[in-house]
C-alpha cells in the first residue's frame, strides 16, 4: 500500500517554538502571514490554461472507473473489488466502451461466482453496469450503466484517428492503480503497431494499434486517449511490461468499425443463458434501422419478419438507432410476445414474435434441438435417474446427485439431431472430450454449459451419451459451423 506523509505537523512545530508565549489567536495570525497567498489575476490564470488543461476539462467527466466486485455481507465491509479498469461514456443514456479484457472475469464466471460490474463517475456517482456485447478478438466491450429515470451522463466527443500525426500531443485519462481520473500526457510515438499480450483466455495478437509515451499503467485499460482538442482518438488497452513510457491504444477509427460491424451483431451480444433471443441481425441504411438477416426456424422467422424490414418501434418505444434495438432486446423476456412496429415497402406492419431463451437458440442453431433444464426440485426422480445412468459401471459406491438434467423438447427436421435419431424426451447425459489421457466423459447438467460446449465444437463432430427410457445410448453428432442465415 502506498504511504503518504503530510508536511503540516512539521511546519506547525516550528511555529510553536517561534511563538511560544503568543496566545492561540496570535499563532493563527502569524502562520497566515508566513504563508501569505498571492491570488492569481485573470492573465495568470489564462497563462496556466494550456491546451492540455482545456482538453482534459472537455472530456474528464466522460471517463469512468470500472470495478469488478464480488458481493460481500455489509458486516464484512460490503463488496470486495476483484479487478478494475476504465471506460469512456459514448452517449448520455449511459453507453460505455471499455476493453474486453477488463470485463472478461465477469463474462467467464461460472455459476458458483457472482461477480458484478460497477462504474464510478468523476462526480462520485456509482452505478451498476452490465455488458451488452463484446469482441475478444478486438479487445472491446460495450457496457450499459443502470441510470436512474431521467438521469443523464456526459458523452465524450468522438474524433478520427486516420489523420493523426507522429509527434503530436496526446492525453490519457483513466484509473491507473485504482487512482480514478488520473491524467498523463505525451506524444504519439507510432501507428500501426502489432503486439502479443496475455489475456484471460490465452495469448492474443492485436494489430493496428497506436503507440504513445503517455504513461499507461494497470487500470488505464479501457480509458480515453485524447488529442489536444479533447476529442477521443483511441481506447487505451496495453502497456509494455518492463519498459517505461510505452503504451498502446486501439485507434478510434478501428473502434467505430468494430462498433458497427461486430458489437451490434447478435453473435456479439452478451446474454445470459435465459435471456431473450429473436434471431435477427440489424443494421443502418438511409437513417433507418433495418433487419439485415433472419435466422431460419427462429422466433422472428416464425412471426413473419423478413430481411429488409425497417424496425421503427419495440413495445411502443421508438427505435432510431441500432443501439435502441440492442438496449431493448437485452431486457426482453423469453416466452413473452415482443410487439414490433415495422415498415415493409411503405406499408406499416405490427408483429409480435415470442423470443426463446438464448441458450435454447444456441442449441437450436448448433444441432437443431431444443432442451429444457429440469432441476432436482422440479423432478427429483428424473434427475436421480440421469445421475445413476451416468455413473453406471463406474465402480463408485457413492455419487453426487446432478443439480439438473437436460431433456429434449423438440427436434427440427433435417437437423443434425434428427440425422442421428434424437427424439423429444431423450435426456442428455454426457459429452466425450479429448483429454491428456484420452477421451473423457463429461456430464451435462446445465443448458448454459452445454450451449458453450456446442459453440466450442462448431464445424466438428461431438460424441454424446443420452438416456432413452432405461437405455443408455451413444452417438456422434455433427455441430454446425455457425447459425444458418
């Protein structure tokens, strides 16, 4: 922990010795005379108002400190900070951009963890945050602050990075070492840099980065890199270990491209296993929000949505930008009709697709089957039966009861699931995965975990075990390479 030493006690002792016989009132007067302040005039203040100061004043309220917290009992001091970083506000409704690696612990947590995000603004306000979408390959993530009704925040002014000049002044604002809203400045050292960094899921290579000698330390990740006018020209994302004054940032032109082409696409949405899924992608055309693709067999397709439809409102809330759609869909509820207002060929339409769970959509896209997760409270006999079937012939006297079992509810014609003969009512027992000692059998007890396994096996085959009645069956299923459009 850093140690700070105040100078005031030493100064006070000197004054007491010099004025030992003076009354307390005299001590105050004498000390004020020794430390007489010369107030600056207007010219002096203008002289101190450098371009760097003006740039910081324009943007500092748009940079937030991000904290990863584990809930803790109030008696033990409240939440425990497990990680920290920085972010930049993009609009007044609380959209924040940061690095993927800053929020990766939240995205990768298992069901036993309860990590949460909180963002602290410069004025001291702290608001909960959730991840809307992310791109690990670009090290970017979008967050939404949980603002109060009518509350707004200040957005940064977005600049361009294509015309940056080597040697021009740049400014970094972030939360290094937990010191919120720290400002450093330097110059742009180089552009087009490529680095390899160790991330939460392995070593990754990031290209087309800006290099700067403005001090960037741990906690600066996701913070703002500004030009001398105060415009946002990059998102800080890395520093060179073991070297001084070598930092890197993602150029704003790259951020803008990733924002439109990746972060607003459904495959980048960070949705919980039980979040709503419609099965459409959207984009912008001529100032309108347009449906760019509809997944076959999806709720959107079944409701009659078509590619090219213009989306104007969701549940009577206007949709003017792709962000409006993203904010609305991540709060929609599965199995409840979602009223949509559309235009098709100049004609107004009203459709109400019924979203399904995101994890169900993942299994449907991967193998063409829908599942339900049944826990031990709902059907203890089924869960016990699945547990005993999995551990059969494993020579174990006592076995842990599964927390839940996955039962197939529907199989689509022509799908990989139909091709190997899977049927509604079959219970998924296990998948076989390669290990150091050969293939090992992994139980399947969570719809979320099974959807993740299928995503990892895209374009490959997967050996599975199921329970049908009292029979254990095994087979090999092909996993589709991606959701069919």
